[in-house]
C-alpha cells in the first residue's frame, strides 16, 4: 500500500482524470482532511455496462466521507474551497511508466463540475480526449 498527500490552494481547481494502466492498476481510498472537494470516478473498463459513466461525492473535513475508486476507474476532483488537503491510500505502488489520464473536460465524459474551473495543471491539460481508438483499461 502507498499513501499520498496533496494540498490544492485555489477553489475551483480541477485535478485529474488519472489512472494507472495494467499491470499496475490500483484501487484508491480518497479522503479530504481540510476543505471540501467534488470527487469523481469514471468507469473506463472496456466491457463494463457503465463504461464512461461517472459518479461523484462531496468529500470534506466535516463529513468524514471516503470514496473508494476501484481498479479500472479514472479519478479526479474539483476543490470547492481554498486550501484543500487530500489523503490517498493506493493499493499498489506508483509506477510512473503506467501513469495515464483523460481530459477532465472531455464532452464524452460529460462531467458536470459544480464550479467554474479556475485552474488545471499543464500536465492535466495535456491528457487526451476519448477517441474511437480508446479501448479503456483492464483491471
């Protein structure tokens, strides 16, 4: 298991949609220790009946919720407050060669972000949109 911690300073920031490719697929447990986030998981399993559908939960320091993001799902979030602190528990060690992502603003995903987007990292802006060649990711 691996533990990661991140702080995002600005309200409205979107991070994601990240995932690890097989054989380094991972499950994540995501919690918000400070502030509040809109946390999103997108099913990208190739043969899933819910492929490319998303689910979101509000995670906050006040509600103490944790979102389980299964293998075969991309993950991202939007900060709803300034200075959000997130804690991630990963089922596998990070493998940089297996890192991948999807464009969080891709119309094919149709994610409805609750706030206007104020910031995205350069790396996240470079993630591809879904194309006809996208087959998904095996668990």
